[in-house]
């Protein structure tokens, strides 16, 4: 039985985003529900290269059991029919408490994608803030698309006040995209900070070829997560 991180009201001082904060990453392959897929060898910053596995309880085993229940309750009436799939942790709003970046999933029986499973799982990505354990609040939520085999979603990363969503598309001509959001204290929301796109090939005729493109706010303007 897996255990989960306890954020039992302990205030943890995390470094600012200008320094090099620790990073937690959860890929779709971190659970048995998903296929890890083909990932590039080099990942655009600030994506981590080490996977985040299970969480170990800090004090009480009973609180470890409650973590998923609290995340499930935090979605309230905004995500009916959705359940927690996996999550990453970090101080997402710079209040020195560990928050949650949560992937929620909804199963749709009977639908089928080309080359995919009979059941398509629709996903939502949510920022759930720790307001003093065990008080959690759903602060923002956005569509994530489908989850599982045949889908482009590959994982989430938290690094300080930044979080990223990773996607991989294509057969032998691959496009690996990372959308990175950053917390804006004045607006109290998360805004799109950077889009990194790596194009590379595993096809026989041009294997090894690759290029990288990057967009910033001056390219796409002000984009708020969940709006």
C-alpha cells in the first residue's frame, strides 16, 4: 500500500525562484495506469530529470491515509465525477507551505481513440493550496486533455513558484512541449511564463536531427492558468 506526504501544518522555508529550489516531477508513467512513452534525453529547463515516486508519512500514518481524501474533497463541486490520479508538491504561492499540483481524471466508458484503450480518461490539472493543514483550497483548474495510452500528456513538474506541463506528440517525428507557469504575487494567480518546444526525429531517414524553439510572454501575451 502506498503512503503519501504529510503536510501537517509544518512551515517549510523554500528558496526563492531566483535561486535553485528543489524540484519534484511526476510523469504519467509514475502510476501503473499510464505508459511512460518515449521521452527525449534532454529536457528544456526548468523540467526535472529525476522522477517523484511515493510519499513517506512524516509523523502520523492516519494523516497519510487522509491526504488523498482531502485532495478529493478539495475539488468540491467544480469537478463532479473526477478522482485524484497523481500529484506533485511545492510552495506554489510562496507562503512557505507545501501545496499540491493535482491531476484529476474522469473515466468515460465505451469511447475509443485510434490506437488507444477502450476507455478514454479525461484529465484536469488543478492547483490546490495548503491553507494550514488539513485545510486545502482549489485555487485554479484547467483542462488537461486525455490521459493514458495514445495521449500526449507526459507529466507535471513543480519547481519553486513555477510548474510545468509536459507533452509528447508524434510517431517518429516527435514534438516535446513544456508549458511553464509562474506565480504572480500581485495578481495571486499563475501566468504562462514560457513555452519550450523540442522537435526531434527517430525516423530512419533523419534520425538524430532536432531543433528547439522557445516562446515567452512577449510572444503570447498574458495567459492566466485556469482562465
